[in-house]
C-alpha cells in the first residue's frame, strides 16, 4: 500500500494469490456498521415507504463500497491509504446519518448525500491519478450518476429521494450501456475541443484496467458474510430481550438453520456470495449487480428474522411479507445466476428455482394464521430444497452406472 506521498515496500504475495489486506478488512468494518444501520429501517412493521427508502440507501451504500473495493483491487500495492481512509470516514458518516434520514431530518439527509458525493469524487480522482479506465464498472469513475445527488443538496422531501433514485438509475445505465472505450473517446474529444488540457506528448493516454477476479470474489464474499452476520446479530439482539421459552428456542434454532442454509447456498453452491453462480460465467458488469441485490435481500431477511423474535405468536402481515419476499428474491437472483452456467438444465429451473420463488410468496399470501415458528421453519424447508435436489441429482448417474453394471 502507499499513502499520498510515499509507497510502501512491495507485498510478498503475487497478484494471483493475494488476499484482502488489513486496510481492506478495516474498510469492510464500515460495511458492518452501514448494513446494520440500514437493516434497522425495516424494524417494527415496515410499510412500502420504509422498504423503498431501505432499497435506495442500501444501493447507495453498496455503490460507495464497491467503488473503493474495485480501486483497491486494481491498485493493489499502489493504493493510496489516505484516500481509502477518507472514503472510509465518508461511509461511516453515511451510516450514522441513516437513522435521521428515516426520520425525515433535512440535515441528516443532506449530510448523507454530501458524504456520498464526496466519496464518489474521491473515487473519480483516484482513477484519474492512475490514468486508467475500469472496464468492469465504468460508473466508479463517472460523475453522471452523482449529478442528481449534488442537486439534492438543495432539495426537500420527497423530491430529494427521487433525485437519489435517478442518480442510482444513471449509474446502472452507465454500467450496462457505456463501454470503457466510449469513456476514452469522450475524454479525447474534450481535449481536442479544448475543454480539458491536452496531455503532454510524453504522457501516455488512459489505459484499460480489469479487476483481479479471485481477490474481488473474496471481497464480495466477505460482504455477504457481513450481511449474514447481521442476521445472526439481529436474532441474538431480539431474543436477548424476550422471555426464553419453548417457542423462542424453536424460533432461534429455525433462524440459525435458515442462515446456515443460505450460507451454504451462497458459498458451497455459489461463487462470491451469489448462489448458483459459477466462476467466470458472467462478466463483472452482470455479476456485481447480482451481488448487490442478493446482499440486499439477505439484509432484509436479517431484519425480518429480528422482528420475528418479537412476534412469537403470529407475524404482522408486513413482517411476514418482508421475510417471504426477501427469500423469494434471493432465489429469483439465484435462477438468474444459474442461467449463465454452461450445461444448465431447464429441469432445474422448473423443479428448483420456480418453486423456491413461488412457495415463499404463497406462504406470505396464505400464512396469516400460522405461528411465527411454523413460518420460519417452512422457509428453512424451502431453502433446503435446492441442496437436497442437487445431492439427489448427483447420485442419479452413479446409480445408473451401478444398475447398468
């Protein structure tokens, strides 16, 4: 690593077998605080406005996190420590402002937006100093999506939130519609028009940079682990405040089984924290949004599990829909990840992905009179089905060979 003035000695590990550095792990600790604060938006009995604000703030926080995750991934030993620490402080400010944003406080909302704008500016400056264009995520160094956030500093509710949503939408547009070469051609055109100072003849033009896949998958996986850990923290925090009886014990065991099953699907049957994703089958531009949405579903599920411990008899309708919809969304994204795999079977989509998406929604629709423990255990059974199906499918060729012999 390096700070803004000096460069530290080169790391011993090669780029192929490198792991997350101490600075990157320290940076990810802010993600712990941010995910926890944002998940708290869904406590109690959330309504549609709470869910919309949760999605908006989670997308903004994840975007800020991924910008510097990718920067450290590419820069490696040349990472500017001061720049990363400044972004880390900005993300901590965003996390601290979440509660006030939820309460409609103008000051907290402006501070949240200002911190986001500063973080994106730092990321843009870091890439300009490296004279590189990131192929995998061009939005990390483009300011188009930041413009609505800047305008929102002078706006009030609800216009402010629509501007934030527009900024996120523009980032997604840049991600899928703008190539790195388009950015280089745009910069060169501006220089020819005199809008930017021309480069010296000896200075090389911007080069294309790609992320280091294995290191990036480790960082993405760590983020998902953080989100699953928030689920454990939610259940522990809620159960510690309730009277310990048989119902609570059964709910705690069910919640633990559900989180463990999702961990197995995301890592033992997935890649980089995305269930049923295989390494290298999707470009980063497609895999990164999948990771974001999977993480968002898991964080919402974590909030729902925490609320379930506070309603041991029956779940409020909003909480039941939150739990079931989050799991259905998780499996919908799992199906999208599966579509990118080579040799995929249509039978898997019909026998696994479809029922795992539909059954939680049916449970949300018709489970109003079920006890909370029963709802969570039924979700455990839904989550276990893909693992059971894959194990049975793996045994079928062996049985066929044995029967043939």
